[in-house]
C-alpha cells in the first residue's frame, strides 16, 4: 500500500506492507533507527514515537495507520542537529546508561512536557511508568525531565 505522511517535519511517501508495524517501517524502510524495538508487545516503551501529538507504541501500530499523520521520532527532536533542551538535560544528569530505552523515554517525556509543561515530579513518574529501564533506576531521568520543563513553559515546543 502507498502511504503518505509527515515524518520529522518532512513530507514522506512510501510503500508499506499492510501488516508491517510502524516501528519496523521506520527502522527498515526509512532507516530511522533511533526508534528501538524491545518487547514487541507495547510493554517496554522503547518504540515510543509521537503521532499527531500523542505518544504511541510504534510496535503496536501498523505503518498504514500513519497515513496522513504527523510522525515524530527521536531523530526529529532536534532538527538543527544540536541537542534539544530535554536531550541536554538527559546528558547533564547522566539519565542514560546503556541507552536502549532512551529514545522512548525522550519521546514520552517530550509528549508529556509539550502538553503539560508544568507537570510535577509525581506526574512525570506516573507517565514514565509505561517505559522500562533496567539501568538507571529512573532518578536521573526524572531529574532531567524536571530540569527540562522550563524549556517547555511559556511556549509550545513542537518539532
């Protein structure tokens, strides 16, 4: 099937098999390998991308469902090539170790802070409950998100 959508701000059209997941389509067809596939069951959150402003599990979404949508992957968080404020806060707080969960964490937090720029620590922890990390213990991830909130306050941040 031919699908057309906007990916990281750029119009894109490509052929997609009806049963291929959005995660596999992004990684294999579009070579956007920042989206990781962990559990393939929607449990770990590593495959989180933003579709029309909502954080979704791309391993549970078919590529054809993205037809006509605006999709943002971790590669689209900072089109300029510099680190986004959220990415910079992750770096500053050492909020990653192995890095496998990091793209999903970033996308989940970006969606949250875009919609709720004044989210408190409890809300951040609640939303991160759907993203699994086996390395960090979440404390530096939450600290990075709390620091990055300021960049989302006062202006809508949308890549």
